[in-house]
C-alpha cells in the first residue's frame, strides 16, 4: 500500500540503516548486523519510562530511554550522524483524513486551509506544531457520486517532537524519516476491498478504514480499561461508517493486539509480514521495512 511512501517521503535508495519504533513497552528496532543483513529486535522499558501523549513530553525518564537506545545502536566509531527512521506512538500524534470538494494547487494555500480545518480539533496550538500532509488519489463517494479529495494530515506538537529528536541527536543519529506506527503499519495491508485495520497498543486503540488503497478514516482513542466492551464501542460505529458513507460492507477486520471473539459480524485476521509476526509494538516497524524494500 503506497500511503507510507508519500507521507514520510523517505528515500528508498538506500533506506536508513536504523529504524526505531517507540511505545510505552519499549523500542522495536532494525539495525545492521555483522553479516550485512538487518537484525530485528525489541528492547523493553520499565513502566512509566515512556508515556505517549499528544500534549506532553513522552520521555519521562530520558536517561533510561537514552541508555536503551545506546545499547541497541552504540555510537562507537561513528564519525558522522547516522540516518535513522523514527516511528512515533500513535497517541503522540494527531492523524486525520480531511475531505475537500476542491483543493488549492499552491502549497502555502494548502497548508493554510489544512490548519484552518484542524485548528479547533487539536488539544494544542497548531502554530506550535509540525504539520505534514498527503493528498491521496481522488476518490469517488459512492452515495453522492461527486469527487472528493482526501488529504491525510499528521500533526505533532513541537514540544513532543523536539524531545524525540534531541534523544536521537544525543546518540549521533539524524531522524530524517518520521511517521507514526499506525500509518506505517498500513504498508502491510494488501486488500483492495474496504477493510478495517485496528491496533491496540497499551490503552491506545488505532482504527483505520482503507478502501481501494485510500485511507478513508483514522481514529486513535485512549481507552480507560482497554477491555472488549470499550473496543467494541469504537469498532461498531466504524462498521456503520463504512456501510453508510462508503456504501459497502466491510468483510474483514485486520486486528493486532486484541481479540474480540464472536462479537464482530465479519472475518477477522491478524496483520502479516514477511519479516516476522507483527505485534502491537513492532507493526509500524515491519510496515516501514515493507514499504522501504518494495
């Protein structure tokens, strides 16, 4: 699925040697090995060390995160900054899909319009945030018959982003490629029919609707208890959205990090990757590698 290629705009030739996905549980990573291949792994963090948030510093115990990163990729012998990809927790950013009847051709006007649409929906000042966006291929709304322009937007508070970037600089890295775990994981979705992709990481439930290679809906919800009922309360209206707005049935939900048995009127399957079995803490990493090596 080509979403990640356009959103992160990373250089594929060659992709960064190091890729890191951060979560409250730890750091999933891909690094060069002595044999010249990629080594994949996961380094755990103690509870409370990293707490994803869109409005506050995520790295509550910076020294512990820094020392873990140093163990994963020691900077010994590095004479210049190493290129790396940084995959943020979903709850650390705000991702939206905005639809427009028409969209300006000027980049400055595009950004201004996006900021105007997002301004009242964010829990932080959009003028103190990093904003990225991707104009998806024009889609046709089945019910209206009118063409819509769907734009994926990613917004991260500068306070949050700066702390991650400072962590990387301290370890002699340049985080040139930055995305979120949910968006990166979409590279593992190959279906062309309307599907729901849902990922539970800690208490953060990310739900995405993909139809015909276009991201139509993105939600990330911080749950109280992350139990079956709370998950279903998010999934049920998502199923209704697909039927009402896309005028189609959702035949499949691709789920990672949870199991709700017998409650969903559709087929359920896990995310899959040729690099290993995706889980809530590395699905973004494996998706990023999928996109980088295609």
